[in-house]
């Protein structure tokens, strides 16, 4: 996985704009949570096909940004959490043990249709 590190609110505007052209996946990760570490390990093994951009947020370092994401995309904060953004809106959200790479890949394909 080639993550784009998410570290600023300016990037949220870029994510919204990019999502008008192609889907954007945001993974919110807690480095202290064993479930989050397992989810990240699964995601790290994904072979993205270039159909989407993949952003990684260390929510312990950037908690305010995590809160802004929840507000901007009208989702409840979870950790770990995966959001799929298309046309500036969250069209898919999953957290904890529900984070499955095949499901994310399928949702990205559906978003491209």
C-alpha cells in the first residue's frame, strides 16, 4: 500500500476535490489499539489498482483532524475506521473488525461505475 499521510485540514479540501474525479479512501488509525494495528496490517497488504487514492491518518497525532473528518463527512468517530469519499461525501464507512480489504476494493470498484 502506498499511503498518503493525512496531516492537515488543507488536505481535506484536496480529498473532497479529488473525490469528484476518483474515489478516496481514508484510514483512521490508532497506533495504540490492537484492532487498529491488525486492520492496518491487512490494509498494508492490499494491492491498490490506482482507481483510488489512499490516505492514512494517525489519529493520536492528529486528533483534531480526526474530529474534523467526522464533522465534514457526517460520520461518528471510530478507531480504526475506513471512509470512502466520492463526490465530496462519505459513501461507505466501516470500523473495527468490519474492515475487510476485499470489501473495500469492491466498494472502490462500485464507486468508479
